[in-house]
C-alpha cells in the first residue's frame, strides 16, 4: 500500500504512542500534536514529528495542517479519568468535546477528510445484558463518557453535512505494553486496575483497594473486557488502511468479548508472581458499572480479524515488565 501521511493527536500518551510506533514501523509518516498535559515525551517515537501544542490552539494547528497534506487524522488526545470528570464535569466537556470540535473543524476546513476517533465503551453506561453491540442504547454514566458520546454525535452529524469519512473506535479496557517495550503506560494518577496492581508490585503503592465486592457478578467484583494495547494498535492500522481505500464510515467495539472480574485479575497476578499482592476491599467507586463486555463480531467479520494477544497472562506480564522498566525513569 502507498505511504500514508498521518496527523495524530495525543501521540505522547499511552494508546497514541503505540499506534504511532506501529505506523512508523509499517513505513508511514506521523506528525503528532500533543500538549503533554498528561503525556510524556519519552513515548513519542524518534521518527515522528512532534508539535507540543493544544489541539484547540487555532493558530498553531492551522499552521501545522497547512504545512503538508495529511491523508487522515487519528484523534487520541483527551482527558481520561472518570473520577476527575465526576468532580470537574465542565473541564471534561471542554477538553474532550469543545476542544475536539475546534480541532476537527480546522482539519475539515483544510481538506483532511478521513478521521479515526478514540471513543470508549463507557458510552454504553450500565449494561444489564451480557455483551454490548455497537447499536445498543447509550446511557453515559459519567461526564467523561458523556463528553465522548457528544463528540461521536458531532462527528456523525458533520459527516451528513460535509464529505468526510470516519471510524469511531470504542475501546474497552486497554492494558499491557508493547512487546518490544518501546512504549507502555506512564501516568501519575492512573486508576486502571492492571496499572495500579503493577505499581503495588514495584512498591510505588502500598496496596490495592478493590472498589466494591457487592456487585451482582459471580464473585461480587466488577467485570471488564481487557484488550492488549498491541492488538488495539493493530485495529487502528487496519482501520486507517480501510479509510484510505474506501469511503465508508463505521463504528466498532474494540475488546476481546470476554470478561474478567477484579478478583480474576488479582489472582492471575498472584499466580504469575508466586505470592499474594497486598489487596483490601474498599468502597464502590462512583461512575463504575458492574459489568461491561464487548460484542466483537462486527470488527472480526468486517475485517476477518483475529487478535494476537488475547491472553490475560500476556497482558499482565507485559504491563509488569514495562512498570519495572520505567521504575528507573523517576
Ligand atoms: N486507556 C484506555 O483504557 C481508554 C479506554 C477508552 C478510551 N480511551 C481514549 O483513548 C484516548 C487515548 O487515551 P490514553 O489512555 O492514551 O490517554 P493518555 O492520557 O495516555 O494520552 C492522552 C494524550 O493526549 C494529550 N492531550 C490531552 N489533552 C490535550 C489537548 N487539549 N491538546 C493536546 N494534547 C492533549 C495528553 O498530553 C496525552 O499525551 C483518549 O481519548 C481516551 O479517552 C482510552
């Protein structure tokens, strides 16, 4: 396939950096816009061009998009903490929705007509059935999820008025690290379960608090669908190629279609480590739902795709090795 020139926001972050690495590995060009508000320069691949700037900085973003012809934009930049969004809802609507509107309008006005957008499984909210499908009802249960759903709607409405094509990807719980450890999750305030346990293992945190054991699940703890970051990066690459070759818009879930409870994850860690991590039952966390698992048939059928790392052990081992690697950074 011909070389793609990709504009990628949030490339100093966890997911954006993995996708940037993959694109560069496949011979494509990547230009990153990242304000470094939560990102880290270390994660930006050397061959990518980095502009440290806010996505809503009209002047700078206009300059960047006018400098070269981009084939598509991948928009990862955003704030991701559900707990913070509950305390500061306006901040989340501003960062994830209002700023994205400004940014995407600049892109669209400058003839970038293909877009991949990072959405989230949390747009579905509380799901009482087994697996959620793309067309299921959306009931965002917190301001973070709402900010993403509003952005999805903005993109879909825009595509009805102007000639653009998009793929919206709804990520379930992303975890693990690059198999060559070129990137992984660096975050001061992560609330992601696997990250938090890794920090307990290396001694950065004293213990894991299990947020609630009175949910209506098999062992009482919340159930999530964990997807390895490298499979997720591959899904983006597949979507990018598809957008370049076909003028089709679409929405896909990104998960593996099977759930693990918090206790399942803890016991897998314990088996890998050969000892019990320090864990304690605490209160439920506001905004959490009991269970969310992806129906993954749409992506698998559409692209005839099979994941490579659908294994909780691999997810945990790569996350742990990455955590050990970045210990020396601090
Ligand atoms: N990590 C997950 O499990 C998960 C799940 C569902 C959806 N998502 C979505 O995926 C995207 C990437 O998430 P991540 O885990 O890599 O987060 P991250 O915090 O590691 O990366 C986000 C990046 O965006 C940058 N950024 C934020 N606001 C910006 C702004 N206004 N201008 C320029 N740069 C800005 C940050 O500096 C950071 O580098 C987010 O949109 C998030 O909502 C993530």
